[in-house]
């Protein structure tokens, strides 16, 4: 499974990349706003800064919600760097835009997916990735992980090349369950990725090994 980090924070992206397990980055307008990035040129410069840190696959979201606007913005975003994946919302004009970008060889991530029907539509339109939002479904008492399973199953039935990018991940169990279910990618906050490191038996085991070594060495 590929690991993406879900943030626009450069130091968090660097930290995840330095760990050696990062395959990409997802951002959204809220995450960009959280970093105080506003204005077209600043936004583009920030995406470029992210692309300079990682090897590939930086999702950059369009703001327009009409077809022409999404095409115009998506093309501008794609020009920033070959690593950019244009993020398109799951709306009627978005589906048309996915089809257009597919024909142009520009990778896309269809975001705000909350049903398997939406995921099917995005795959048929040629999206490179679909982003089902697990946490936001769980928040309203729907089973986000069940949706991941449904989409993985449907895509498997027909051999769709669209990758299932599990998003809105809130904790390590979401991530582990996504791996069990067979999501292609999970995008997570840094704390979820580093959370995988933790186990009390690792900590106590290492402490014991080091203490035994020091004792044997007569320290
Ligand atoms: C995915 O691309 C989104 O940026 C993200 O995962 C949304 O997560 P949230 O529900 O925690 O805002």
C-alpha cells in the first residue's frame, strides 16, 4: 500500500519523506488555508515547494466548480510540476473534467467520494485515483471502511486502473484496516503514519536489550 501524507505543512512533509516511507502528498483548500497560503501565485509556489520535497504524486485541488474553470485551473496546476495530480470534486462537471484530463494524459484524483456509485462513475471517467473519505462517513454513523471494501471489490470485478486512495483517515486502525481491505493508497496526517511505530513491548524490549548489553559489558 502506498502512503501519502494529508497536509500542506512543509515540515511535516519533510519529516514523513525523511522517514523513507512517503509515496505522495494530498492537499485540499482547507489544508492550504490552514498554512495561511492565499493568492494564486503563492498557492502555485507552495505546490512547487511541496513537489521539490517528494518524489511524485502531489494532489493539488481546483477551486472552480464549472467545467471550463476546472479545465483552466487544472491545466495551470499541472504546469507547475510533472509530480502534480489534479484534484477534482465529484460533481457533474467534475466527471466531465476527469474525462478531459485523462485524454490529455494529466493524472487526476477525484475527491469527496462518499458512495460506491460515485467511485464507479469516477473510474469510468478515467480518474487516476478516487478519494473516499472514511472519517467523515464515520462521523455521521456510516461505515467508512465498508465503503473502501465495496470500491475495492467493484474495481476488482472490472479491472479498473483507478486506484483507491483512502482519505479522511483519523487513526492508525483506519490505516491498518485499509491495508487489510486492499486500498491502493492511504493518505493520513503525520501522526497516523508515525503512530504505526508505537508498541509498548518494543520500548520495553529495547530497554531490556540495552540494559543486558551494558551489564555484560560491565558498564
Ligand atoms: C483528502 O484528500 C482530504 O484532504 C482529507 O483526507 C480530508 O480529511 P478530513 O476529513 O480529516 O478533513
